[in-house]
């Protein structure tokens, strides 16, 4: 069983202890196990998407997937990766500050996490807009025949059509995987925003640090998914330094 | 540092989760460096199967660093490790059974 940290008041512990738990340690262990079990379902959910991608990428259309990937914006993806990694740092720091009762520092770190998450979404929006402008929306009638020509290298009309269809599958996977990731980001920003507001109002005292820890685990998981989206979607093709743009 | 009081805490199951600012900054630096290594690989001419393999290996190192230090898996109990391994194990079954099926079929032509 857990031993309560020195310097923590009995009244503070009692105010957060649920009646169905023996002690605060058991309650915290249960919360932690709960979020990890939730993350197993998330691993399997994203696993299905990664598996579908793997079948198309590795088994069926490796060349078309590689060629289509080289039209994605690596610069924006890299900036977004740095933003997510920085937000993982700030939310991890927030746990310690909440435990220490440093309200100001915790509020700042949680606010920064939210802000970095919103910035990620802004860059993602910009990337989607550029994809739209370059005719890379797979359900568009003019897909791959505008600014970016995905039929390049085809020697016949049939081959051009096949190339276009295969590239369409890559972009469907790209929009599906990044779209689901964006939905998770929006949920994460909402959750972090909620504890930021509580922290700011002084409602999140040190005994409730587990709430931050649980939400931080979700946030890190969303970061983990992005870490694997980078090589599979953005870094799978060939890129040149000249093609980098915002 | 404000977090220094916290580092003395010895709560069972949560030990070591204190704010070690320097340690977390080093973790962030490692993660960012691995990201830059991964991105730079895309500008190099690496033969086809090795390019994706290398970038996935670097991404896996990033994931491991994040799991161990930011997600505090290093200080976590066996039950947490078991949860993660169970998730990976079931994903492994999903990948293995699906790929054995697809890899043994004739090439799909679209």
C-alpha cells in the first residue's frame, strides 16, 4: 500500500479520496491502471490504421506510396513534431509543479501545453490548405492532376489511371490517420484546458496531481502516435531541401 | 528549484516522478535530436528497404525515450509494464495474422 508523502495534510488527502478506495495510494494506482488500459484500446485502434497502411505500403504499392509521400510538407511536419515534443515536456513539468503546490508554474506549464497544441493544429490546418491548393485531396475530381502531377512517368493511359488510384489510397490513408490524430489532439487540448482552468482558479491542489498525470499520459500517447506517423507518411518518400516551404 | 521538495517524496508507485527539470530538458533534447536525425535521413539517398527501416528504428528510439522518461514507465510498477506489453502483444497478433494472410495471396492489381 502507498505511504502518503511527507508534508501532506490528512484533510487534503481525505478531500480527494473516493469512498470506494481503501487509501489514496490505491486510488492513484487505480487511476493509472485505468488510463493504461484505455491506452491499450487506443494502441489497437491506431494499430488497425497502421496495419492497413502497412499492407498497401509494403505488400502492394510501395513505389506509388513512396512517390506520393514526397509531395507532403516535411517542414510543417517537422515544426509540428517539435511543438508536440515541447508540449510533452511542459505537461510533464506541470505534474511536478502541481505536486509541489507551485500553482503559478503549474498554470504556466499547462497553459503552454494548450498553446503548443493549438499551434500544432494551426500548422496542420495550413498543411491541409496547401494540400487542397495542390489538388491532393483524394476525393476531388481533379486529384493529382493540378500543380502536382501524380501520373508522372506513366507510359500509357491505363498506367496513369492506376498510378492515380494507388496514390489516392496513400492520400486517403494520410488524411484518415492525421485526421484521427487531430481529433485526439482536440480532445487533449480540451482536457489540458480544463485542468489549466482548475489550476488557475486554485481548484487543483497538490493532492490532485494524479489528474494531471492521467491527462499527461493521454497527451504523451497522442505524441507517440505522431512519432510513428512521421516516418510512415512524411519521411517515406524522397525530399529535397529546395522543396521545403511553409 | 520549486520541484526540489517534491523529489524527496517516496510515495510508493509514484517515486521518482518529481520535477527533475534538468533530466526532463535532457530528455527533450534527446527527442529533438532523434527527430532531426530522422528528418535528415529523408534527404539522403538510402537504398529502398533500408530507408523506411532506419526511420522506423529512430522513431522507435524516440518512442522508447518518451515512454521511459516522460511517461514515467522507468519508475512504474509491473502492472503498468504488463499493460503496455499486453497492448503490443495484441497488436502483434493483429499484424502477424493479417500479414501472413496478405503475404500469401497473389499480388493485388488495382
